[in-house]
C-alpha cells in the first residue's frame, strides 16, 4: 500500500476524537468552593513533590564531592593514557 493509499484508508475511519468545540475553563473557582478532600489530596501531592525535590537536592549536594573526585580521576587517567600512547607509538 502506498503512502497516499494508507492515508486515504486512515481518513475513511471514524475519528475517536469528539467533534465540536473544546470547552475552556474561564471561571476562577474560589478556594472555599473546592471540596476539602480534594484540597487535602492536592496539598498532599504538593508536599510529596516538595519532599522529593528536597531529597534530590540533598543527594546531589552529598554526591558532588565524589562526582568531582571521580571526574578528576577519569580525566587525569585519560590524558595520561593518551600521552603514553602519543609519546611511545610503538608500545
């Protein structure tokens, strides 16, 4: 099936998307109109995200010295190996 025939076959099937206009939420809902359970769930999710972000920050700060040490070691070893090969091409 050619590309043109394939697209024509796809166009003949009914679209799974609803037709018509897409509603837009333009009304601001006051906080008191939001159910308490929903607010508690959203607040819990926000706190959970904040906890995860704090854990990420702490982990990165803790690992930074080790990452720097490993990077330094890798660069130093790589350059020394490259120099060894460059200075003695027969070895």
